[in-house]
C-alpha cells in the first residue's frame, strides 16, 4: 500500500506539472469553425444505449417518382391515394439499433451465427447474439490488437499487431489458442483468407508473408518480397494482394502475388495506396486512400487484365468494407458515421445511411450490418431495409 | 457575501434616503454556465464563445495528459468543442455540460489513439511481466521514467488516471463521464496503476524489451 501511495502521489505531482494552456491560436480557430458548423437537431444526437430509429424519409429518388406520378395521374387518382403510394415505397426505412457492450469495441467479425467484437480496452473479444445484441461470452485475449483480423476454416483469426503469436479462436469451444509461426515479427492486423488458406504478413517491415493452411494448421509456403512496404490486405483469384510503393522508387499502388509461384508478381498502379480489399463476383474491390486525408477512391480491379478502374470517390480516407450479395457496403466512420451501399453491377451508390457517432469496425450477418462505435461502448446493428 | 436583490418591505414614504447603490446579484458560476449552455443550445454562437473561453484550457490540459502529444491534444480539444457546438441541442440537462464535454473530449482522444494504434502498438502486457517489488523506501524521482511509463499505458488506462488523479473526479463521476459502472471504473483504475507499476518495473530492468 505504501508503494501505491508513493506511486499515486508522484503521478499526481507529475500530472500537475504538465503544461495546461491551449495554444493561443486555438480560440480563433474554434471560433471560426463554430461559425461554419451547423447545429444538429436533437434527434440526431444519441445517448448511449438508446435504440435509435431514424424517422422515415422519402429519398430524393422516391420524391422524383412521386412527383412524376403526380404529374401523370394527378387529375384521375388524386392526392390522397398518391400520398399512400409514396408512403408505401418509403415504408421500410433503415432501422438502427445500438447495444451496449462491456468495453470499447474496435474490430468486428461474423462467424458461427454470432457477431464478434474485439475490445481495445479490456483486450477481450465479446461474442454477441445478433438477434438480441446480448454478449453471450467474453474471451480474454490479454493482447492487442483486436481488429478481428480474419475468418477462415471455421475459426476467427486475430493478429497481435506485435511480435506476439497469431491467435485462433474456435467458436465451438470459445477458446483462443496461440499459433506460433517461425520467423514472425510484427504481424499485420488484416488476415485475408481464400478458402481455408490465409495470407499472413508476418513481418511487414521485411516484406515477409506466409500462406497458412488453417484447416491443416501448417505453413504451406513463404514469400519475401520487397518493397512490400505493408501487408497483404486481400486474397482472391489465386493471389494475395499487397500494398506497394511506400518504399523505394516503385509506383504507388498494389502488388499481386501468385499463390503458387510467389516470384510471379504483378504491380498494379493506383493513384492512392490500398487500404482494404474484397473479392466480389469477377473483380477485386479495393478502397484506396492515405491516412489523415479527406479522400478515398474505390477502385475495381479486373484480375484478368490486372487493371484498376476508379469507381467512386469519398471524403474520408478509410472506408471499411462488407459484402451482402452483390452489394458492397462501405463505412465512412468519421463523424457522423455513414454507410454507403454500392451496387457492384452498376457501380452506383443505391443507398446512404447516416448512423451518427464515430464508427470503426464493420461486419455483416448476411442481412444486417454491424458497426462498432468509438468511445461509446456500443455496437450498432443496421437493418438497411429496402 | 452575496447581496440579495429583493423588494424592500418598507414604507417608501418613510424610508430614509441611503447613499447605497443596490448592486444586481451576480449569478453563480454554475448559473452563468447554465445560461451560456442554454443560450448556445438555442444557437447563440457568442454564448458558446464564452463557454470556449471557460473550458478551452481545462480541456486541453486533460487531452494533453491523456494523449501525451501537444498537437494531438490541441486538435482533440478543438474537435471536441466544435462537436459540442454541433450537438449541444441534444444535451437534455444543461447542468450536465461538465460530464458531457469531458465525454466528448475522451471520445475524440480515443479516435486519435485508434489511428495511432493501427500504425504501431506499444502495450505493457501486465500479466507477462513479473512485477517484482520495487524499493519502497524510494519515491520515483525520475519524472522521465514516469512519463515513459505513462505513455505505455493504453488510452483507456490513461483516461481514468487523468480523470481521477488530475481532475480529482470520483469513481461515480468518472462512470458518468465514461458511461461505465462504478465497479468498472474502480477496476480500470486498479489495473491502470498496476500497468503503470509494471511499466516502471520493466523500464528499471535493463535489456528487457517492452512491447
């Protein structure tokens, strides 16, 4: 106890001595930003744990349909029945429900009928019933990170983002197990799978990766490509897809590594470096962006021609990805967090949902989307509706 | 002692003339803040400027202690105040502005920390370090040592330590700010101190890598 008193006393003295005045320019900056910022209506400002259902709205497209019908049929049908038609089309609006969890969720994943959320503060993983939002199990990892690296071979895979071991979580037993890999340095957060085989970047600085057969529990090949300058961020089409161009004179973009012959490497130039990627249908969809900027470009990579085509541009560098059918869902987690639904057949945004708050992780249970809210000890379920 | 302004129950015709100028009652600081919050919530930017004047340094001090980075603390403080202006209409009880603004600030600090966490994580594995028993007769004279150890804590651990040991907030008040049960706050404080002690012990042991 004496030690505790000494430590807290010294801590308090040290905290007291740290500078406490904001820079002189801050007042003017805040004043300027306040004048440019519109206040939000109270219903958009949620408190923790409160389910929030966005009031039904008629989208611009629906309004257009409504006015077109009005113009064509106004004389014969009448306003009352028209109102009914417009209302009917807008009936299934998105439903957003927040559920409290014990801890600060970050990464999200879906496996074996459960939503899994990694907690940055407790370094635990919560298993959540998607129907009720209740945490049915909490597994302590005792390690960072909790980005929910990947799902494959019937298990959840978590890197430590450090030199610690890879962790495999078996949903049947709710047991985390360390998976040591020889030569491992700092493991990348993302662990992409193609089938049961994971591409694991075991040392991002050295550009070293392994292909790991998760069902057999063995490393089946190893590659060492420089300058990788990052991690293998996606897997698909018989290849691993990595970040390229942070190192030497290589052009900015991504790198495609053949699964059978790691020396077979294709460089694909993009304006911005890749952040996340996911295969949908016959293409790889990749979010490209640079941390800290207000810009991200969604690109479609044709694996037959190895060409990247910009599809859409967004105002925030980091967009998390989830796939439902042929729809790609992108999460712009900057406040207020916003979901964009992209039809990958037409390359168009077909729906936008403002969730509110700041969000980070994104996953899907096949019908609904699940987000982790920053600083809120909440996960949020979004039923996109029609 | 505050002067209470009220009608005098006297016969004005017979009241002696006094050379006293009745001063208006100065509102209490809490009342002033309440009025400013209500005015700001009604869209008055000048009232919000006055709130910024009151809170800027205090919030910066908290952010700086949590983030341990001057520029990041400045950014976080600015962001928190701008978001406060944007969302203040959602604050149902003006008297809870204090807890609310701290909650916003800590959330913004989390955001900064999450960004940094993606790049590289330094974390003290409390369970993996044999804490040993440091010499209890010596206090920690080396402030750099304490600073380095503090920087190795998670943001959540730093937050509770700052709120409790710098702002002097009780477990219940911290629970209100962080929206955690009191028991969780107590537990978090306990483990934060444990982690701090572990980090100090690790630093004092030469050659041992600290992740």
